[in-house]
C-alpha cells in the first residue's frame, strides 16, 4: 500500500493494516506508521478506528501514543515537507531568520504547520547531522545548505511558480 491517499479515510485499508499486524496492540506504533505512510498524517477517524478494533486499546490510548511521538503528525503534511534545523550550530548561524522567512512566505499563523491549500508544511527539527553546512533546510529529501532568508524565499518562489500558485 504505497499510494498516497489524501482524501477520506478508507476503513478497508486501515483494516488491512491492522490485519497485517494480527490486530495485536503491541504493534500500535508500527500500525500508526503505516497509516501515516498512506495518508501523510494520522486522520482522527483512523485513530478512532484502531482504538475500537484492536483488543486492549481505546481511541484515547491511540491518540495518547500518536501525540506522544514527534514522528506522528495529526495534521495533513504538505506536498513539500520543509524541515528547518534549529539545532545549536544552525541556531547560532541564523536558522531563526530562515524560519521566519518561511512562515511569512507561506502565511503561517502561530502554531500552524501546513499552509492554506496544503502545498507546504513546516517542521522544526533538531540536528540533521550536517552542522558544517549550517543553517540547513531539507525540502522533501533535498538538503539546502547555508540557508539565508533570501535564499529560502527564492527557493519557495521557484516551487510556487512550478506549482502555478505564484
Ligand atoms: S545543528 Fe543543524 S545540522 Fe546540526
């Protein structure tokens, strides 16, 4: 099941995921990872379904686990997942201006991680293991070294143009 589903939750797909783990609650994290692979986030209906169909779990337990681990997103991710490193090296070399430039460009309000229209989502991460290139951003799998607010704005402008939203 590699196809990205962005619309409604297909409970048959969720059930197939549960079946592949024998409805065993010990595999809850793996189940959630699979669901997130399909939907790019954890839809509430999917978490409720898991909580109601796996013995020993409840929707509240599933929600609790999903919110505990940073790897899980309860909001849909964008087509372009932007990660900005705010580890020590990146912070010292100016990750905050880069982050602010992204927020401005995407019109992200406080606490909002995915832009209107769903094209971009933003995540702040700690060290990406490329401190020599600080400050570092990653968009999907592409690493952008030595970012500045101007450079990231240009990159986003280019992507927006390609997507016909600029
Ligand atoms: S602190 Fe940003 S890559 Fe290490």
